[in-house]
C-alpha cells in the first residue's frame, strides 16, 4: 500500500499522495455503473400510501438502459430529478440520488410512466445506436426453425435471409446502412422499438431478446 509519509516505498510524501489520488481516480472510472431513465417522479410518494406526507419518501418509475427492466425507485429526500433524467441505480456506492429500487411489471407502473415508456426506449436506442445495429449483425438461430431476427415485427423468412446474406458481405454500420442494403426493411430502428415494447407489455412471451437480458 502506498504511504504518504515517505515510508517503505521510498517515495516522498507528495509523490505518494499523487499516486493514491491516481489510483482512486482509476478505480472510480472502472466502476461499472448501471443507469435507468426516469419515467415518472412522485415527490410525495404514491397517492395510495396512507402514511403522513413527512414519512413518505419521493419515488418514481424508471427503465433500465441495459436490459429494459422496469423499476420502482426510491429517491433521496433532496433529489433534484425529473422525467427523462438518467440516474445511477448500481452499484450501491455509485448512486447519488437513488436510495433503493425494486423490479416491477408493466402493469405496476403509473399512467405517466406508461405514457413515457416508448419515448424512453427510443432515447436509449438513439443514444447507443451501434449496440442495436449490432443486433442485426449478431442475431443467431434460436431453434432449427426459428431465428432471433424472426422475432422482430414484419421480418419473415425472405427478409431474414436477405439480412443474413448481406451481413456476410460486411457488418451493418448504422440503421441508415441497414435500410440502404436491405430491400423491404423499412425503419429498422422502429422495428426494434416495437419488439421491445411488446416484450415489456407481455410477460408471457416465450422468447425475450431484449427485456431482462444483460448486454
């Protein structure tokens, strides 16, 4: 361990302190933060919570960016957040405004959260376009007769085979590249939004490609 008093490593105090600060910065940068997008913020908690207002913590609903899980989030009393903000939900030590969270279902979130959900999905996709374009590059068979691409709305056998043939010639670079190279694939971004919304709404879907899967 680096000392700050010119100890066993022989460094003068200033150099040792600089080393410690650098190590702390590196460790901080290496933290694998998990983010969620706020769908609704209830400063005084839920309306059906009968406790006195001063005993209710502010809470809200949020959508995880990695795996599109829905969360009920408890916020710190002094949290300054609004709908559309990104907040850190993990790890615990990296949180600033979030006190805790639990996973909930589509039917458990507020009407406001439901109304904001599709916008949040679109924002997540737009912010990390390469990740979602790479779904078209990397999608694999699920069974001998079913491919991950066939789970997307409007993609049948012919369109699937066209995508597979084209990606052998080189990976797709963007949604625009997909549209240019795949005849009949209109708005590949919106196709993903539609599938993700379907997976969020229907807990009984046999195959889920985006919701609940770490990426």
